[in-house]
């Protein structure tokens, strides 16, 4: 492919992150023809995470330091970044185990109940689909904060105490099981291929707004969702709770009364407000990097709370009222119970210390896991699903093992050694059965990589046993 065509293709894919697309090139007559835009965007996600990291290295070095109660520190940490990437990977790889409920339910309604099918090739239909998908996302997103069982899925995205490009990737495998119903009204009119396009583009757009490096964007704040508006949405300050639900267009929040300015800019702070920096994450942080806990912690909490709550009606309220509800409060809970944020001493963040060797090891293996994720997604239609499921399961185990190392758990070395053994076994299986069509040099590279890592983990395990005996 000529260099010009390659650059043009890359530019086209990069612009999708800002919803800058050619309607003609994003119009399809059947679902099979709709590209997997999210998988194609993965390299750009990695690139922007890298660029943001370079920004902190060069222009804002305090952002890489430990938080220690300083608003200007702790904006980017390896452990949190890996956890966010792991969550996004789990969400994307889950497609190999359960078929996408959103598109399946949408197609069912279209095929059986559509009222007035719009022309799939019309520019008017293209814009109607954009508005329908974006408005539906607003209402799903709003209810995902106001209904506890829906929050059990969406809470994953808000569990990070940091706000950077990697935070956008922190997604839940459970969330699609609560979002599908909000898109069904559009299926009465809008063809499934058009919906599939805009559902993906709406998701991709929301990636770039997860950053502290981009300031307020002037008049655009009245039209589109911006980093400033979305920083408020991710805040745990009382004034940030249940605000700015927009996907692409912020007009929905302004129309339905859920808009809130970020109170760190003089032009938006009036007589009744004062400047207030945003603290990110949950009002009650989960303090873990375990990707399994990140995914299911609130789901478990909902069922446990319902079980322990007396009265059938109150049990239902646990599921369908707000996350902050308990007996004696209004539907969304008591706003006074939301912890205030001390502007002079911001909340501490979960950040267990890591040795430099552990940090490098974790970073290297996380990059390798991301490579496998990208490979699995890009080849989803090529290889048998059982192969993809096996690879996805091993990737899940990899992120779990890495999380134990980042938390300094005693079992971390043993678990990681087991992962290296299974990694060697996987590479042997791939070589023997010619799975994935990996080149011999790549197979040998994997053997060396996991073999050397296994020796290192074995050495660490032996060293720890020796230390325990001496003690």
C-alpha cells in the first residue's frame, strides 16, 4: 500500500475519536459489512496513553509522583493504568463467551416490530441515527447512576481515583446487560447497520475526553461533551454527583437539567459557588487492582445488601433505587451523606509501593498482554471461537496475576510462576498445532520471554522461602 494511502487511512481512523467521519464511508447495508471500529481504535488508544505519559514526563513531572495529599501530584500511576487496561480488555474479550446482547436485541426488534424503516442510504437517516444513539446513551447513562443494579455495571468505569486516557478503558463486562433496552426504540425506525456504526462511534468519542491535560474549550462547552464537562462527571465531590451524563453532545444535559460546570475556572464560578478542585473515583474507594474485584464488587454488594434488608419492598428498592438509598432516605439517597472533599488536603489514593524491578516487570508483561488482546480482537473472525476463548482466559489470568504483584501480595510470586509455566505450555501448543499462524521466530521469542520470566519468578520464590526459614 502506498505511503500516502497508509497515512490517509491512519488519519481517518484517528479522526473517528472525535466523531469526524464521512457519512458516505460509514453507511452500510448489512451488519456483516460494519467494521469493528473499536478494535481498529486500539492502536490509537495505546498511542494517546503513551503521548499523555510523555507529557507528564516532559511538561508535568509532578503528575508522575506519589500523590501524598498534593493536588498537583499523582495524576498518572502504573498500577492504576494497568488496572484500567485490564478492565477494558476483559470487557472486549468477553464477546468470545457471550454474544453481544445490545445488537442481538436491536436486530430482533427491527426484524419483528419495526414501524417505519428509514432509508439506510439517506444522509438524513445517518444524522437521525447519530442523535438517536447519543440520546439513548444519555438516558442509559443517567439511569446507570440512578438505579443500583445498573450502577453495579457502570461503577467499574468510575472506580479509578485517577483521570487520564487509560481511565476511559476501564469498562464493565456486565454493563451491556443493562444498557440494551435503551436502544430498542430506535430499532423501530433505524436500520441495524446504522445503529451499529453510531453505537461504536459514540463509544470511541468518549475516549479522548478522559484527561486532565486539556482545559475548558470555550463555546464548544455548550455543544459537545468535553474533558472539562466529563471531569465533573467523574468527580466524587458532592457538586459533581449525578451530573454530565452526555456521550457526544452535552446538549442533552443542558436540556434535561443535569449539566454542571467544572468549578476551577473563574468564568464559571459565581457568587453562590467557590473554586473547587475535583477528586476522582468513588465516594467509597475499593482500594484494589484485582480485575475480578473491580468488575463484580458492587454487584456482590447489591445482592448482599438486598439479602440483609428486611421486607420484600425494601429488597426491591435496593435493586432499583439509587446506590445511596437506604430506608429512611429519598430515592437517590441523602445528599448530605456524600463525603465532602477537603480542598486543602485531598483524599489519599490507593498506591502500594513497588520496587523498580517489579514496576519494570509489571509494565513489560502488561504490554505483552495488551499485544495478545489486540491480536485476539483483530483476528476474532479468523480463528475458531474455542481458540479465542482459551487465549482470552489466559489473558484474564495474566492481568489477575499482575494485579497481585502490584498489591504486593504474598501469593503474587507463586501465581506469576504458574502463569509463566502456562505461558510456556501455550507457546508449545501453538507451535505444535500451528494455531494462530505465528511465525517460528515469534514462537521462540515467546518461549525465551516466558522462560526467562519463569526463572526470575522461581528465583524470587526460592529467595523468599530462604528468608522465611532464616526468620
